[in-house]
C-alpha cells in the first residue's frame, strides 16, 4: 500500500468515525434539550408532589359569591335595610363611596348537593353533580378593588406590573412536560353579556424572568396560532434547514454577548417549528367521541368556554404545565340576577365535565382545577339591582390535585361582607398551589433589583385545611 493510499483510507476512516460521533452528539443534544425543557430549577422537589399541572378557569370581572357558592340567609332577611355602618365605615367600597348603602339580598336560591351536602346556587346543577369532588374556599380576600390591579395581583402576586405571572413561575420552577407545545397556554372566551372588561396580555407575562417562560395565547376561533401552516411551496425539511441556520447564527451571537434572550429566541424558533405539527392535531376534535362533546356542551371552533375546557383537557394530556382559561363578562354592576342566570349555562356544564372527564381518565388526582375571579361583589347596593367590586370576601372553587373534596372551607360573616373564618389571601392561595406542585414558595425566588423576588412576596401560608 502506497503512502497516498494509506492517507486516503485513514482520512476516510477519520471522517466516518468523526461523522458518527457527530451524529451521536446531535442526537444527544436533542435529548438533552428535551430533558431541559421538561426540567426546571427546583430539583429535587421540596415536597411530595400532589399536582403535576394546573387548569385555572378564570372568571374575569368578579363573580358574585352571593349568587353562586356562598348562601347568606341573614342577608336575605335584611334585604332593603341599611347596611350596618360598623362594617363599612372607612373601608374600600369602590363605587359606593358617600352614598346610602342598602342590604341587597341573594337573588337566586341555593340547595344542597352531593353526599357532602354542599350549599350551591340551584342553577349550578352540573357543578352540583360533582359536589363531592370540589372544595369551596369561601374565605378568599384580596387587596385591589379595581379590575386591572386586581387581575395583576391575582396573576403575579404583586400590585405593580412587570412581575412574572404564576404560570411563568411554575414553568421556571418545574419546567414543561410538553415536548412540542408551550408549557404555559392561555385561552380566552367571551360570554353573551355586555360587561367585557379587557384582559391585558401582561397578565401572562414572564416579567423579569426570561421571556421563554411567558404564556402563549392560542386563538379560540380560526387558526389557533397565526401563520401556523407551512407556506405553500416550502417543504418542512427546507424550513428546518432555515431554522437551523438562523439558530447557528444566534448561538454564535450568544457566545459573544451572553444575552439570555438569545437562547430564548433559539428556543422559540424550535418551538414554533414543532408547533406547526403539534397544534393542528391538538385542535382537531374529529376523533373526540360524540358523547364527550355533548358532555362538555362543546361545538369545536366556536370559541366558547365549553370548547376551551375540552381543549384544556387535551393540553393537559400532552403535558402542558399551566393552562389558563379567561371567561369574561362577570362584572355585574346592574342586573345581577339576570346576568348570573345568563352566565351559569356558559360555565356550569363545561366545568363539571372537565372535572368528571379528568377523573375518569385518572388525571384529576394530579391536576389542580381552580375556578374563580379577581374579587367578589358587595352585599349592598345603592338602590339598584346590581353589585359592585368587593375585596374582603369571595369564593374560589378548587378540585383535584391534592384538594379535599366535598368541603366548604372558611366563611364570610352573616352578610357575606368579610372573610371571618380561616381567611385566605391571594398569597396564601399561591403558596398552597405551589405546595401541591411540590414547591416551597419561600424557596422559589429570583434575584431582582437586589432582592429575592418570589410569587408570594413576603407573606403567604399553605392552607392545610383544604388538603386531602
């Protein structure tokens, strides 16, 4: 063998060996990327994990606890009489300042549901059918009496804008269980009423966390994501080559600048490409049995709360960590009886179906369901037929994920004005949610402006009385 032939063989062997190693590294990097996607900064978990994911059915506008889940016979007795000044003097009472306050009794009836005998508004027959699986947290209170700041503290634990949302904190702490979908997804729906308070996109912002942890809003009508379809004439292989080339340039830039947002940009390119395949199959309801569609009351593609609840179940099945459904039109300053009567059919059947569907799929045990808004409504009026914003007492419905079923926890006073038994703040709620997910809320923090920032701020206690 001549020296030239030996060199050629050696070069070929080197090429093949290095090429094989290179392919191995590519495969390894792909596996590591998927693993990093599934893992967060909390490892190992601080507590045994009861819930793996959260579905927050956010009723935007502030549902009246007095016409839904908190019966008040004493308030009914005092209907039309002056509200005791001892309760309201010096308090934040929104639009009611400086005017005579009159007790306004519950406008809808209540009945007992389930073996547990939970008192629930008698219009909620579907939720009543799963009464033994739910907990009514009747002693919630919050700090902000106007919609936008109340949404902000409920979502981020802070009054000021610019903090990470709770979904972003979960994604940062636990990572995503979805390989080809965002770990934090937002869906919105609008009711048939007219009180459509706006929902700002910053409510699902990542704040000062890297933007890869922000929520991704999917459209409820039409294409769930704009431009989700591959452009005509561009095969997926060519598109992937373009993305690989762009990300290679981004990695070079990251080595130079060490800007973490460049890594976010790389991840977003990759996720966008994966979503082109995963999202169409996600929203394709053609294989859902007819009885499931009927159970939810869903007509896929109509943008309703019911269809979004079914989509939430499908997102949960695919490993999405935090799913938030905003349903608007609960701001009933007038006509509270007529408006709640209008709203109940929009949410009752679908909420109960989601709970029952997850249970029969053996997923309710590790899925935390939350139903509630940013605050409650006043037990008094100014002589009209509505209720105004109220922060001192309202109700959340919880189910699954380590929550005790068939339970009414905490209480407001006889008039439904203030939480007086086992009051639960927004920070307490956040601390409990994190605990169920295996996280100590005091240890999930990020340095920001020289301080250890966290979802619960400087307060928050786990509500042990609602845990299974």
